[in-house]
C-alpha cells in the first residue's frame, strides 16, 4: 500500500466532529460550533525535500504559512490563529530564529495571531503550521458538476520553471522565478470572492501539488471529468510561455506541472462565470476559464486524457511526461 492510499484509509477511520462540514479527503477540516463555521488546517515542510538551494530558512517559514493559509482561503475562510512546530538538527539550532521570522512575516500579510510555538531537534529541519480559520459562510468543498466551468484565479507557471531548472542542476537565471519559488504568495482577499460566489460554485481547491492533480481531485469527488480547452498562453505567466519556447517543453505541460502556486481553482456555474472572472480581474489578477466539467472522463487536454504530471510523495519529485 502506498503512502497516499494509507492516508486515505486512515482518514476514513478517524473520529470526526459530529457537525463536520467537509469530506475526509478535503484540504482542510471544517465544523460548526454554536452557529459559527470554523476550519482547521495543518501543513508542513522538511528542508531536505522542500527548500530550494537558492532560498533561505526564513523563506521556508514563510512558505509553510502560505501553504496552510492557501487551503483555507480557497474554502472562503480567513486565518485567525496559528501555531507552529519547528525542528532542526543539533548543529543548526540558530535557524529556529530564521524560521520564526519567516512565519511572523507571513502572518503579518495574511492576518491573524501567532499563538503558540513548539521546538524540537531531529535529523532534518522542518516547519509544521497549524491554522484555525473563521468562515462567513459554509466553506466550499471539492467538487465539479457537469456543465460547470473551471476558473483559474491567477496566471501560473513560474513554479514549473523553478522546478525544471532545479531538476537539471541549475539555479534559475530570472530573479522573478527565484523570488516566487522561495516565497509564493496566496491571495488574502480571495476568500471574500469565494464566499460572495459560493452559491455558484460546486468546488474549490488550491494548487499545492500540481495543477493536474488539483483538477483530478476536483473531478473525482463526483466521478466527473474536465476538458481543458484554452490556449495555454492565456493561463501562463509570460515568462513561462517564453520558457516553453526555449526549452521545447509544450506550454500545456508547463501549465499542468505548475505546483505550489497557492492560487484557487474554482468550478462555477456557467451563468456566473463571467461575473466571477470580472470580479477577480477587477482586483488585479488575470483569471481565465480553463475548460468545462464533463459527465465523466478524467482530465482531458482538448479531448485527450492527460497522465503523468503528479507529485510523487515517496521521492519528493514531480513525475513529468511530455507526451
């Protein structure tokens, strides 16, 4: 049994809150207490697997908060209280201060209070971040109704450049790529948009692993499919489109391999989709429609099934096929 299958089995067996709001496989846990909707989320990173060599330990602390916060924002909720568990090797105890500073910088951006810190010593350097979030309405779960449109809330692709360059033993030449890979930013106000359009949405998820996996996870809840129809240049950062030309890697592969972008992917009723995109664009992000939800069929690129662009948890690498 693989790690992912093991986690799925264990999650089905755990005791959950009697007023749970989200399914066991969703990105966060949600429940209702006294008429208030709350989310809990935990996310963690180990430096040996998650820290690019051109990034700092302060960046790792920042990114750990972003990873946890992104999931609650995509559900339409806002972070309120944080706790963090930090660890390092005996010879690097000074990095705990850098990790903590990165965490504090992220909390200043996303809002809320850092209420508790725990420190440990082990065989790696790591950061685990816990978040309690408040929701103005019922949090939006994963899902995809047939006929709905799939909306990406911001252009992506810098993460693909960083990963592909690192995989080839290189440091990205472009400063913008290096900065994004060290400190990807979630969109703090996106929770308000998700809540505003919650009546039109059948699902929401952020891009934590690869975009392809996010689409697969949206579709698998109801056994639907997603057909991607757009020109990938519409959804890619201009630098990612340029990288496709120089590297020879197809644009749609760079798009689907985008990872740790921390931007929501939303499935939206067709009658609302233009209003949703207009609101996102009015706030300064280039939202686009990726495609349409089908009755079934997995994730398709212009009618052909896409496979092999996934995050492999056992190796800590993206499995990437270009055809």
